[in-house]
C-alpha cells in the first residue's frame, strides 16, 4: 500500500466543488455547503484515512443548548471544532429529541473542524463579498482568481466514485441512481448513509427540507431518466 500523501489529500479537499453545490439557507439566505458533501469529499480525498470523534458533550437544558467538541483526524493531523444546537423543552421542562440535537451539534462541530483545512472556501468566497464578510478581505482574493492544481487527477471525478445504495423503504429495495444519491446529500442534516431512500420514497417531511428549486430540478432530471 502506498504511504498516505497528506499534502495531496489536503489539495484535493480544498479543490472547488461542482457547480450547483452551494445552497442558500431558507431562514437567512446565507450560502452553505451540505455536511454530506464535505464528508463525501474528505472520504474520497483521503481514501478513508480520516476519522471524527466526539471529545466533549454539554447538554444544558436550563439555558437551552447542546454543545459538542469534535475532533477530525486526517492522516496524522487533527483539528477540533465546536458545534451548538438549540434544545426545545416539553411542558414539564424536559428536553425533547436530545439525541438528534447532539447529532446536529456534532455535525456542526465536524464542519467547523474541516473548515480549518479550507474546505469549500473557494466555493463560498463569491457569496461573502459584502464589506464586512470574510470573502472581501484582500488577502483572500486568490480564492476568486485561482484553482489549486490537482496534480493531473480530477478531484470531482474521484469524489464521485459510486457505491451501490438501495432504498430502505419497505418493499422497495431499488438501487439509487447517481442523481438520487446526490439529492440526498443536499438535504440539510440528513445522514444519507442511514436514511437511504430513492426519490419516490423520501418521506415528504424530509424532502421538503431541500430548497424548492433543487427539488424541481431533481424531479425533472429523474423523470427524464
């Protein structure tokens, strides 16, 4: 087995994503890249030579938040990130869906850790050009004007190596198409490694979390297959 090339892995991680990867949040309109897209890129770029773990969890019901400190390790290098999520309480003051809130905070913490390796910076910089946004800083102008070398390898093709996934809906079992798998990756906070659905059987309350224009685009694309 060839030795792990950390520098090459980071080069691939920092490379631009395909057009259309950046999404807009429904609440504030800010640009973001879904967590699943980051996971797919890091998995492909490192050849699975990475790991993520929870280092610390704080569940503070009186103040209504969950805090998670996560560590991401790539090769022999590690970075920590912090994530938060809000807790909702029932009529008795007990926290609701705490496991899901921990998962959300963990996902944010992992994203924060990966951000220190500049993943997605080139894609998000054009959306952060307001006077006080980080993308407008002259020291980061290179993010708008240059593309990291891929050393003769296509990072997008590499990250799109397809693994067979089958719909978990009862009685279906259909193998997902590339488009269906990609669509799951665009649904915020969805763990598509566990919640594997073909487009037809994605529960409506999950599907509607994706941006409306993305749903229409994928409906048209999948119907044309």
